[in-house]
């Protein structure tokens, strides 16, 4: 049986706009609504598999329903500019995909869809009508299914309604739903409704009297006086609302099923549109054959030793300055999961050498290591390939992932196919597209041809991309950053991952028991204060206890209950001990699940945790850690810090822990050139007390602890572009007082204000900001018409050069420390980096030398107008060393 899908264009575009976080392409065009619309459409089409598809849009014709709009002025809010600019883009994309678009003056989109739905039902078709407006429930039947999508955080869920579903949910039939809507109104759809008649009252009236006319025929039987009076006084609004709520199902439209028949969406023109909008993950829907694919003519599978040796011998003859690309195909680091290697010697010579007995990991390591001395080796995600290249010299290595990240740090999930799409205008199939969740080992058995093409495409893309990316890095002034910092750092991070850090399971267990004890105490204390036992982990129950049972102020009720988010509770905590206890309970419960319990799963056979360090995630350039994340251990509470006791050095070693003192403030002093701030650091006194003395016009010796604490908040707040509102929240003072603090700070350090203003001006002009080392951070939010987005963009523009420079400095320090330890043939190893902190596992007989090296190299990592200070401590565990 034939099926047709009908989509309410403006409605779904509107839903997508508010459901998908803001996206912009490199042209600055907002794309989140188009992206969300396409996601919903593809989901529907995948589920329905229809023969026909129509998307209808409203036409804002001034003559539309003129006789009723003269009586009632609609209250629908104007469309946001960021959404408005996406409407024509959406139509262009649909046209490029060959999808039928319908719109007609005098008819709204739902009238067009209602008419086509009824015609299709008469033709015996199944109909799926997609809209965010519940008005369309009135035409649901046993053949017409109304599908209402909800998009939140990029994820889409869909409610489905046949006639029976409408009756079950709303207690009325689809036809009666018109009257229900007329009674309760809908300001988002310009339907006024009857004042004082909400959904509950309207439903009760409809169940009892059956229709709008029935209600007025039995008006004297309406028992609620206020509702009865409103119905009588607003009868004209009820009748007007019914007209407005009624969808036309017999509209005068020209429609052809032949035109609406679904063809191949994935045309060359559609591909260009998706490319322009930078919908990288959607490009996998286009078959590789739809774009020129002649490259596969040069892909060769190699399965014998003679041919492999011939290829490697040819590489040996290449001269200086030449490069080859390679990629390793493996499921894991285990020998049995190694499937092969792809090599690109040129655009016309691409090989996939299969693991056929002779090609072992050791054989390949020997070959690649030798090659690294003669030619430049190019790959994707070099850190995962160092186990095949036995060298820490990165001069002849190039990672296209790191290069792409530097050029666009806002994107943190690059794959090789993304780089092919973005920089080479080439579409290659992804692993998921070709093999799903199947392993490479299984793919080699079942899909040999596809595996050959996939492996060779990786090397081919890497070979072609390197020159494009190097040129772009040079244009952006980031070639030094790439070759002198990021590439050497990639090996340092690899080495740190290999070393890992030892964890004492018994200490971890004791820590977990200590947490459990305190969590139990807090649970009992919270229940006693509430005089009621409840599930503290349930936001709904907690909200009811705090804001209904205890009647605390500030309760904000949502559809799912009262909000108990951290920002809500933080405001209440100083005045209400139960809230303070709840916050501590939450923090400790997370500590227990994430660290006390969670860390055990990461301990290897060598009793060490080998976590991952990521250098292509954070937009500021900071390193992050995962599996596990050791950078989020809470340090404000003592119980949080105590977990560091479980991290211990191996026998005969101790920990040397060093961290930069106020590095971001020092960077601010240098970059702003503010002589007052620079002089404050040169005095080698307490910077926060000096600032308090200057800002509050108090002699240095008489500065109070409160003044110093407030000055510290301003010092660090300025670095993060804090507003008077934010500072008032942090210090629990009035917004006016906070504004005065900031004003006094800028009067004290005038060049800081000039510097920050200049950063914002430059970001608006250039579209990006840069660090001292040339790292760029795009700031697209500054071009938004949304005030909150622009404000966020200004904070990013002020903070990123400072935070990014600090991140660059710690990276340089890591490289320098790692090299010194190696050059001086020390057994001590750099094993961990957490923000501005470095941890070295130091041999006991090397402690003095390690301490000297770490401090020297950290302080020499950058030349600033103020001294870079690094505090270093030695300990028998990480807690003692910190």
C-alpha cells in the first residue's frame, strides 16, 4: 500500500531551531534549524519508507483570512532573525534534493497538508503528517497518523497519534479537538481562546457537553461562576477561535502525486548544499559513487612479501622533502587485531599491505622507523601510531588531525572523512557506513573490497591533505605552533600514556569506605532536618521537600517539578544548612561513583592507570584527559583532595609535583602591558593583597581578609571576563557594589581594560582571537543577533587569548621537562598533567636533579615581563606532593 509523508515546513523548522544548539558555518550563516529539520526528516523517512513526500510552508499574505484578523490581533512573537535567515536556505536544500515544496497565498501550511492528507486517505494511502502544531490532531484518522517531534539537545523523540490516540490522550475525538483548542486557545498559533478556560477546564466542558455549541446550549449548567461569566462575555472570541483553529481539508490547490514521488535525494547539487552548510556527518548519506571516485583505480592490495619489500625499497629511494602517507588498520593494540597498513607514495600509488604472516607489527615498526629518518610521514592521529614508529623525533612527522584542529578548534570530533570533505572537496565512505560495528578483522573476511578501498582512502586523503593543511597553517601563522609545540607534544603525551600512574587498590577501597561513611551521615542529617525520609538523588522528591514541605524561597516549578540545579541550590546554601548538606552529599556521591568506585575499572595488570590525554578537544588549546578524567577531581573539599593519597609512585621513587603560580594573571600582566600590574608582581608580595590595597585604597598592612578575598575574586574574574552580575553572585554582594569593584579595578590597572576592549574589537573585526604563540580561536558568537550569545562571545574574546597562552606555556614546559629528563638519562618520568600542574615520578636518588630541571624548564617556557613562578613539592603520594 502506498504511503505519503507530509511535513509542516515552518513548524518543524521552528521546533528544530529551539531544539538544536546554535550552529554556524564558516560563512557565519546560522544552520541549526536546517540541521535539525533534516535530522527529523531523515528519521521520519527511515521509519516510514514512503513513496511520496511533500513539505508545505506558510505564505504571509496580507489578505490571508482578512475578515477574521480584523477582529483579533495575533500575539505570536516575531520570528528570530537567526531562524528567519534559515527559511530560504531550507527551501534551497529541499529543492536541491528534488523534494516537492508547496505554498499558496490564502492558505496556511496546515491547510495545504490537511487537504492533501484527506485526498490521500480517499486514495487508500497511509498518511504520516509531521508537525509541531497539535492543531493537526483534528484530522487524525485510522489512515492519517499525526507525528509530533520533540528535539532537545540534538536528540529527537516523536509522539504518534491516530484517532484513537487523540481520544485516549485528550478525551475528545479529532473533530472535537477543534472545539477544545478554541476554548483553551493557543497564543503561539494566534488562537485567542476564552479567558479563564485552561486545558483542564476546556476538557471537562467538552467531555460533559460534547461541542462548543453544546456548551452554549447548556451554559446555565456550567457550575464554575468565573468560567461561566467568561464564556458568556467572550462568546465571540470562542467562535472566532473555532474558525482560526479549524484546518481547511478541501483547499483549492493543484497537486500531483507524480511530482511528489520520491527520487534520489542525494544529488550533486544537494551534496554541494550540505558541504556549504558543513553538515559533515550527513554527507555519509550520499553514496560514494555520486561523486567522482576515480581514485580507486590506483588502489592496490598487497599480500606477498616480495611486493611489500619492493614498495618499502622504493620509499628508500625517495629524496629529501618527499613525503608518504600511511594508516594502520587494527581493532586494538593486540597483535592478533592488526589487519594491515595502507601507504600512499603518490596520488597514483596507493597500497594496502595486508597482515599475511610476514607483515607483523615488529616488521612494520622497523620499516616505519627507518622511513621516518628519510621522508616525512603523514597520518591521522599520530599519537595512536607511535607504537609503530620507534622514534621521538617528530621533525619528519605530520598529523592531519592536529592540523585540522588548529585551523578549526571549535570542532572537536574530526575524522579523516571530515578532513576530506572540508579541505579536499572529496567524499569518502566512513567506517560506520561501510562496516557498521563490525571489526576490521571480520571485514577483511566478509568485505575485502570495501576494506581495501577504506584503508587506501585513508592514506590517499592524508597524502593529498598535507600540502593543503600546511599552506593554511602558514597563512594563519600557526606553522610554528604545529611543528614546534603540537607535534612534539603528541609524543610526550603518548609516552605519558604508556607510563601511566600507579594506584593503590587498598587505599582506594579505604577512601571509598570513608566517603560512604560521610555520605551516610549526611543522608541521616538531611532526613532529620526535613523530618521526612526521601530519595535525595531524586530531583523531583528533593524539590518537593525543599520548596513545598520546608517552603524555602526561590522555587521554580517546571513540568517535571522544581529545579534543584546547582545554581539554584548555591544561592540557598549560605542561609539554609540542609541545602549546604545536599550539595556536599551530591559532591561526595559523585566522587564515590566516579573515582572511589570508577577508578578501579581502569587499573591495569601493572597496577597502573594508563589514561588518555587529548590535545584536539578544547577550543582554547588546553589538554584534557579521559578514561579516566583525572582533571576533574574536586580540590575545594578535603575529602576530594584525599583521593590523591591512592596515587602512589613505584618502589624506590617519589612524586615531584609542580604547578604554575597564578599563570593566567601573569599572562594578563604581560599581554596587557599594564605597568601597575607588572610592578605588583615585581614586588614579589601577595598579589591579591596588593590589588586589595590599591582597589580599596587601604594600606597594604591593613588589608582585611575579606578585602583580600574580594580582590582575589576580581583578579581571577577579570581573566574570565566576569560581569558585575557574575561577581555579585560569587561574592554575595549587590550588583551595584560588584560593578564598583570592577570599575575600581580597571581604574587601578587601566591598561588591562584597554587590552580587554581591544581583544573584543579585534575579534569582531577578524572573527577570531590569538594567543601569544599564534593559536587562533574563532568567536562566531560575536555576530549573533542574540544578546546573550554576543555577551558570551565577548567573554570568550577576552578570556581565550589569556587561557590559550597559559595552555601553550604548559605545553612548552611539558616538552622541555620531558626532553631534559631524557637527555640527562634519568629514570624519572613525566607522567601526568592537570591544567597548570605537572607530576613527575622521580627516582629517590634523582630528586634534587628533577626538582632543578622541572623548575628551570617551567620558568623558562616563555619570556614574560613578569617572572613565571612554579611551586614544587615532593611526596610519597600525590596528596603529599600537592
